[in-house]
């Protein structure tokens, strides 16, 4: 994508959570955000991925028949344009090729938003937010608090997260 002049897609969701937790949380697929859906689809196809067409599967996303990998692609801007793209982490994976990974603060806020989005909550998403925060190496707490408030519609804040971690001073 970058060689063709497009902005690099950003890994989000469970795959980014898995990266930031060192696989303490394991994901079943990789989610990417890009404004260039067609170009990203072409790049995936060039790497051997196929559009999902298998029986008993949601017919969305892509899969690699040999690597047992699934990729979901979301169109639009990173976290609806609320993320500070300067915080995106570029991780070298092999031979100078890199993947862009969503900032840990945005992932924490996103997980809390998902937890807040249902009447009964999503305990696994809250658990992921707590694990991300505990494993974060010096998160920007002012940015994190703003993003949590923003994503949760004011339902949660950093104090709520710290309380869930069992320590109001340290993750």
C-alpha cells in the first residue's frame, strides 16, 4: 500500500490488543482501518488472501487458506477521526516491512466503549481494557482520560479504569 502511495492501514481491534498485551489476550482475526478499501483488498489478494466465501461463516472480510488467518477491514478514519495518528506505532515485522498499530490509549478507550455499549456490559472488553492499562508502558493519562470519556459518551473516565485495576495510583 505504501509503495503505491496509499496511507498505511492501521491494525486495530483484537489483533492490536494481542500485540500490546504480548498475547495475554488472543484474537481470532486481524482488523484494519483504511480509507482505501479497494487497494487494501488488492494487496490482500496479492498475498494469497481470498474474500470470505466459506460455508457457515459470515461473508465479510478475507481469509488466507493456508495460514488460517482472517482479516476484517473497516473503512474510514482511525476511531472515527478521534485518534491522534501521530501516536500510531510502526512495528517492523520482516525485511523492512512494517505494520501500523493503533495506540494503546485508543484501544483501551475503544474496549471501554464496547463495554459501555450494552445494558449488561461486556465483561471481556472491560477485562481487555484493564489488561492493556496494566501492561502499558507509561500511557499518556491525560490523552487516555479524554479518549475514555469521548468513546464512552462520558460514562467512564480514567478513575473508573484505575478503580477496576485495584489501584488508583498505579496500573
